[in-house]
């Protein structure tokens, strides 16, 4: 197991975040938080 604060701790979540930003968030204009939340939830499911 890695120590807290090392770069390898959050590789999976950083890759997931990057994918969502590229494929979902940057392609649309999101006005409200609820709209963004719904888009992300639909993307995950």
C-alpha cells in the first residue's frame, strides 16, 4: 500500500476525472449545478 500523499494514490480517480472532463463537461454548457450533477450521474450509469 502506498503512503498518503504519493502521486500513485489517486491515479484511478484522476483518470476518471480526466475522462469525464474530456467526454462530457467540455462538450456542453452547464448552467446549474443540478444540470451538471444529472449529466455526470447519467454518464456513470
